[in-house]
């Protein structure tokens, strides 16, 4: 099934906008999982834990909270899963070292050094490029679908392509703003 659907220009436009918004939201979610020196509950969103024979997100196994600016606590609903959650956090590429204490897992968020900050900025740029590719793909797919629509004038096709380009440019601008904000957050000491 294609992401872009529609038999009219209006439907294509709406579908294209939705696909681009999904790409932006996906990038926003990915950015929120990159640590910036401050503790946030979304930091652990991308970590998956092998539990009950499945790979599950931590949010389905425990409550994550931020008691202090540089500390996360993870409280498993099933205390038997505490070690699996702890191992998953330790094995993630976030550079965190959790410790279990009486059924609660404490995850201190260490200060980032300059080298680690630059590395995280590179990760943000890589994720942003994936978002840009998704936005471009939405525009290209909308253009391809437009060419298949019959019984519309060349002028209408040109106007529709300009609209797709405007949607593309707006989405790229928003993505660039997200990158700048995340980069500033990471580099902030």
C-alpha cells in the first residue's frame, strides 16, 4: 500500500501533507530519545527489553520517572523483569549505567563531555537526513500519483506541483528548526 493516495489534486495534497507530518513527528520522536545531559522520560523510549518471549519497549514493562534533573527511576510492574530492564538500558548505545535498588532501577544521567556532545550532534544530523528523505519521498510519490490522474489540465498539474514543493519546503524548514533546537540543547553545558 502506498503512503500517498488520492484521485484528485485536493486528496493528493492532503495525503502528501499527512505523510510529511508523519516524517516530522517521527524525527521529533527520535530526537527526544537522544540524551542532552538532562533527564527526560522519553530518553528510554527507543530501548527494547526481551521479556515474556518478546522484545518490548520499557514503557510496557515499567513506569519511568524523573525525580531529579540528572536521574531517572524505572519501576518495573513485575519485579522479576528488573534485571532484564537493567541489562537493556546498560546495553543500549546511550552510555548509561543503571543500578537496581529494592525493585527500583536508578539511572544516573552523567554530564556529557565535549566529544560525546559532538557525537550526539552527528547522530541528530543522521536522523534528520532520514527525515528529509521521508519528506522528499512523500513529494516524489505525490508527483508520480499526479501524473497518473487523467482529465486535468497542465496548468492544474503545474499548480499542484508548486503546492507539493511548498509543502516540501515548509516541512524541510520545520525539520531544520528541530535540528537547530536539539543541537543547541545538546551543546548547552
